[in-house]
C-alpha cells in the first residue's frame, strides 16, 4: 500500500474529529436514558425530545436532515463503489449510536474514496470556505462542552 493510501487529508481528519465530537456530546446525555432501560429510556427520550417547541423544532430539523442525508449517502456510496455493508453500517450507526457521529465518518470515507480512486474529482475546501467551516466547528465544540458540563 502506498504512503498516500494510508494518510488522511486535513478535511478527512476534520470530519472524523467532528464525528467523534458528535459522539461524545450526544452520549454525554444519552447514557441518562439507558439507565431507565431500553424501552422506558426510549419512551422518556422521545417525550423529552418533543417536550417544548424548541426541542420539537430541533428534532424535526435533525430528522429531516438525516433522511435527506441517507438518500445522498446511499446514492453517493453506490456511485463511489462503497460496499453496501458500510452504507448500512453508517445508517444503523446513525439510528442507534448518533447521526452526528455516523454521517461525518461516512463523509470522511467518501472524501477518501474520491481522493484515492477518482483523484481528478478530489477537491478540498479553500479560502473563505474555512470561515464557515470554522464557525460550524466552533459551534460544535461549544455545544459538546455544554453537554459535558451538564451531564444528567
């Protein structure tokens, strides 16, 4: 295997870091629900997920984003030749672990696949793109910090 096949680009690493941050931030809250048991914990989770207009807004927003992302994930995965098992693993991880973990890790896999197998299509963010990316990542870092400081 060549050296380029084993290294990750900055974008791929950033996506993996965002996924890990999503996992840590989400599960800092998630373990609270598991303590109630599988069924009771799920019932409590969904009751609280739609308990206020703000939480309902975020729930609907995230679920609709996830559904659209799954369409893209399966289409892109097939286009790029990513094994169906990986695509289903990302989908199931989104449902049972955290969509904020599985989707960024899928996107890193996608970026890597394009870079290694379709180098003419590989492109990285540039210039002012990094301002938006920096803002988004900063928001994630702050929200994960908040989640970690408010573990139930």
